[in-house]
C-alpha cells in the first residue's frame, strides 16, 4: 500500500510539473536552471513524505541577495559569481544543486556545501557547511542585509599607477601555474593581469597601499619565513625568484615546478 502511494504521488507530481517546463519559473525547479530534473522531483517527493529532516534551498532564496557571513558581507550575484566585502571570493562561484543545497566552488577549503537546517528570509538561514578537502564541518549563518557588498577588490598604487589585487590567490601553486593564473584572471572587472616582477613586489612592501592589501603578507616564525610570492623573474631555466613581503624584503629563488608560493597579480 505504501509503495503504491509513493508511486501515485510521484505520478501526480510528474504530471503536474511537466507542463510547466517552458515557464520562466518552474514548480519544482530547485536549482533554477529552467528544467525540472528527475533528481529534483525525487527531492520534492522526499520532502513531501518527510524523508528529509533538513529544508530545501532554492535559487530564489540567494540569487541577487546579500548576507552577513563570517567577517564580512557576501552577495550571491545572479550570474553565479560571489562578491565579498571583507572576505576573499576570488574565483568563487555558487549554485544550488538538485538536492536543495547551496554549493560554493573554489573556496580555500575546496567545495563548500551548505545544508539548510532552519531559518527564514527575515532572520536568515542557518545550517551545516561541509568541505571537499576534508576540513571539519562548521555551522554557517546567512543573515540578510539590504546593502550589497561593495566588492572593492583592487587598489591602485599612486606612486607607480600599478593596480594590485587586494586579496592574494589564497592557495599556493608552482611558478608555471602562477603565470597561467594571472594571465587568465578576470578580477575586479579587469582582465590583462600578470605576475609582478620581483622589484614591483619589493616596492609594494614600502608603498602607501601596503596596509590595504589583505592576505598572508609575511610572517617570521622560529626563523622561517611564510607568505612568499612568486615573481615573473627567472633565476635560471628551472628556478624563479620569490619575494617575502617583510621589512627586509627578502628575495629567494626556488624550483619552478616543485616549489609552491602564493600569488598576487598586478596590471598593467
């Protein structure tokens, strides 16, 4: 009897949802892609039968809206990009999967998946966040705000007219990937980024904008430097210079393929 009831509910939902495939907003279209997939139908059925303990997130709940999250304001742009004020959202994108979860790609902990537990559009949404890199799950809360994130992501050095990323890459990479990262970067509304020279990086340390850039600028712990950045300058065919942004502007060199550093791109 239960099996027949489930089949009956499934049939009714499919018959109800299929005629609306051509509509701009489809009943059951959880991720807002314009199509009601079988997995979305299954999600709706499971929610209807009480088989899910958690709530379902839809695209409309986040698309074009701003929230306070962590230490800043985060805007979920309608084009799938993220805009963060006070946080690094470089290369991060978001979507709603067919299971009704918020998924953010390219975070510092890999892919982050937010599963809604409670909340509403007025007080905000609270749930659990899991990470693809194996980091411990955390509790996340998105409290709505009416003022979108300002998305100030670049800063110009008045002494050199160079435009710098406020946030660095967040992840370390080898020299070859660093060159590709900058050349293929679209950031702050600009393309045409490049890897800076060692002199440009050393000049940044003493510039008027140094305190405005954010990230791992430098650290000296037990005599070991951290937070070094790749430069565009090669030491030889297999090694390139990297710069530690510290008071002594220490410069070293390392293997282009086997060593990893942070990246901060510049233009022009």
